[in-house]
């Protein structure tokens, strides 16, 4: 089977020097399919929106279009399929959009992974530029997918309830866990890291990009409610790059 795999967010992450959740998901999915292809009749071809993709583990993705936003508007308003749609249909039997950037294709079924519907339910949690347009494009693009994969029953019910998508068009497939997270870290190496950061075992740890939907404000409020001695013995450690809309959060983190 020939599968087209969307790698847009993965490519953006490689160019920026770090991968976020969807980029990691896309890369891991490609790695899994690549292993599967070694023993089965499965072939995966990478695609991406944007120009000049960086060097990637999957090879150089074929360009879908130079700018997804232009395609999203044209396909959403005028119902125009992606230019080159016929060529894609000749090359693959299935197209998997992994990163919420779902092309309108003709002649090939499209499966889309949608983690959640936060852009629709909580637009204030996404980047504020053109958020209404983004919410509309997000909703429109989801409906063009032939089938949807999501990561939880909760997200599925959100799509059914708020977007009117038939439940039989949605499959729940929980995210996997990379084997690296099951590896035991050498105690000496662990102690070096703890010493470097002035930590002892027993701290609270939060890992993730700093952004409104992570609800770190509430985490800070809860931590501050703990007795002073508990906070001293079990400090709160937050690891993540600065995302967006953190003008109030960052000073509070620096004051910890």
C-alpha cells in the first residue's frame, strides 16, 4: 500500500531546531510505518506545505503548496482542490494528514489526525492573530477528511457535539509512548543533573511549551497554596520554551 504522510509541522520543527507534540507524533508515525514497510508491502511518501524543507529523517518531502493558509481559504470558500491533487492520487492510495493542515484532494481518501478541537472551543487559548479565521479554517478542514483519528473518547465526543461529525467517521487511537521513556537513567548521571540544577528527588515537574491552554496559572496558584515547608522540600520545576501570551505568567515563574 502506498501512503502519503503529511510532515508540515515536523518540517517546521526541524527548521526551528526543536519539535513540539505534533511534530514528534508525525516523526514517530513515520518511523513506525517505515519499520512496517520492511516486512510488508507498505510504502510511505512524505509531503509538506511550505518551501525549502530542511533535511529530515524521512527524506525531502514533496511540496503540497507554498502556503497552507492560501489553500485553506481557496478550498474552504471555493471548494478548489489542491493543485497537483491528481498527481498525488496517482502516487498514493491513502493520504494521512497528521498535523491539522488537511488538504482538499480528489481521487484519494484522506485520513486526518485531530488531537482536539481547542481552536473552536477555546479560541482565546490559541495565538491571537486572525484567531476567528483560524477557527473557521480549522472547522472547515476537518469536515473535508474522509475519516478522523483522535486521541481520546473525550475529543471524539467534542467533535460529534460541537462540529456535527458522525461518530462512525471518528476512530479513537490513544498516543503511544516512545521506548526511550522506559529506559532507566544511570544513577550517577541523574545525580549530576540534579546537582547542576540544585535539586533533590521529590520535586514537582511540568514539561511542555508555555502557552495558555497548559493552565500553568492554575498550577502556580495550587502550588502557592501549599505550606511553605512543603514548597521548600518539594519545589515546582517547569521545563519548556516560551510559547505565547505569557506576559503575566513569566514574571510569576521568575519569582518562584
